[in-house]
């Protein structure tokens, strides 16, 4: 077996919570914070921290609006995020198939 260079894995994605967020977002056009919280099964604070990190990396787009006078924040995966996820999965597959 050829040695796998773990440093090729994207540190932004290689976190259970962030990987879960991206896995949800890759399957939908857009998701509200509440929906992500339910799917990822984490706290508001924990989810917020990880979404901020994904936003800072340019992996997600954030849209904030008011609906019936209540703040609603939605997220969608950017092209950069989609490509990063595709590459992450490709590198994991290479590890598994060696």
C-alpha cells in the first residue's frame, strides 16, 4: 500500500460538523439555519461557529433576511465549496481504494 498523505485532506472540511454541513448543503439548493441544526444535530452555538468558518473560507454563501419580522439565515454551497467537497471525496476514495 502506498502511503497516503493525510495533509492533502482539506482542514476546513475535515471536521465532523463541517463535513456534515457540507454533506447536507451539497444535496439541497439552500438551507435555513434551523434545518441545518436539525440535520446536523448540534447546538446553535456550535453550528454558528462552523458555518462562520465555512463562510470565511468562501465555501458557503450566507443570506440574511426578515420573514414576518423574524430574522432568517440561509446557506448554500458556493462553487468553491462544491469543488472543495468534490476534491475531498476524491482524495478519500483514493485512500479507500489503495
